[in-house]
């Protein structure tokens, strides 16, 4: 079983899109739950870590020039 390494500031591309149409979410907090914000509409979500790990398609580390809110 491959456990993904998720850190604060990472951009997660998920398999299923958000109702606004975006597939990308920025990680705000990591623990037993993962708090993230939709990059399309700005909606704040808190989901169980297990559910998020199953839904991840790709993890992108933030670039040096990118700012987090």
C-alpha cells in the first residue's frame, strides 16, 4: 500500500471535481482530517484523511513564487 506524503501548501488534483468544476485543492492543515480550499471557488473543506488519500490523482508541491493565503 502506497501512502501519499501530504504537506501544508501542496496542491492536490483529485479524481472527482468540485461542483464549481475545479479539480485542484490547496492543503491548509494535515492531521487525521485534511483541511483544504478549492482553488476554483475558494470553498473550505475538511475531509477524513482516508477519503482524501483514495481520491488523489496527483500531488504538486508549491513553487517558490507561489503565495499561500
